[in-house]
C-alpha cells in the first residue's frame, strides 16, 4: 500500500516539475494525456485534494502587432443581425445536430 502511495507522490511531483519547465499549457496537458483545450479556460488542473498543476500563463497577443486579425469570441444567435444572419430553421438545426 505504501509503495502505491509513493508512486502516486512521485508521479504528481514529476507532473508538477514538467509543468514548471513547459512553455505552453498545451504541452503540459498533452503530456498528461488531457484535452489541450482546457488550457484556454483553466489556469490550474486539480489532481486531487490539495494537489494541482499550475499551467504556464499564456501571453495575450498585442493588439498593435496582431491588428485586425485579433480573435473575437463567437456571438450568440440572439445578438446577431437577424436580417443578415437569420437563425437556422428547426429542420436545419436538427440536421446539423444529428450529422
């Protein structure tokens, strides 16, 4: 039993050390076989009680450098221009949902 606990502690320590050495959150998550998208939404991943891996901070792109290519979040249908972008019909929504 104690050997299993020691292995878990060593694994958590190794994961924390690897996270400190990594440059991007995606590198840490892919090495731990986790979804890389979590790096966009979380700054730390909980591994258990009182155990977490702090992900490297992602640098925000400079708007002066990026210019008009700055990524914008998607808009909900209710906020879009309904004449230019009409909401999908029920049939189209079902077809898209069950492709």
